[in-house]
C-alpha cells in the first residue's frame, strides 16, 4: 500500500495542529465532548477542561465573555474556538464533560467522603474532586465505599 499524498496547497495549515499551533487529538483517544474540544483547540485545552469540569455539567456559550470560566481557564481565543465547535447553532449548550485521564481513585474517594460529611452537594463534590457527578451520588447513597470504610466495618465472620 503506498503512502497517502499530501493534497493540500502549499502554505495551508498543518492538519496535526490547531490554528494556534496546539497539537490536535488525532492520536490521543478522548471521550465524547473532550474529543470535540481537542479537535477545535488542541489536546492541552481538552485536558484542562476535563481537569476543571470533568464529571459535571458545564455551560459552553457560542461566544464566551471574558469573565466566563472557559476564558479564564484557556484564554479568549481558545474559548471562542471551543464555543464555535460545541455551540454551532449560535446559542450556548450545557454538556456533561467526561472525566479526563488524570483520575486517581483512593485520594479522590477519601475527599468525596469528607465532603459528604460536610454536607456538600453532588455537583460541588464533582467539581472539587474531579469525579463524575454520578460517582458523588453513589458515594452519598452508600453504593460505593472506600477501602477505609470497608476495613472499618465489623468483621462479619470474626
């Protein structure tokens, strides 16, 4: 099989980078919305969004203003590129942001349990710990127990 020829005109943008030079996500597997963000603004931007809002709902306006969380996180030009990609109809969209690849379970679960004891909402817990909102709800409802909680239970057969 012969290699593909480059059919682009000389001087056009590199398909492996975004207009600002950031690496595109062509070889980096990212879930759903994160892939769309990576295609529009690069892998680093997608990972920053995942770290900031992963596992929770986030609003992506078509034209984010300077005080919007996305502009503060990535800068106005990058936020605008993401807004155009995700909110193509001209109005904003609220999306569930997938968790990124930087998930550490034990530390996160301990923090989730502490925040539940403090009475924090599942949404607040998800944002603060980087977990999915459903994970926070499962912890709160007792469906997930940390290793410490399991060991603290009385031995049923002892």
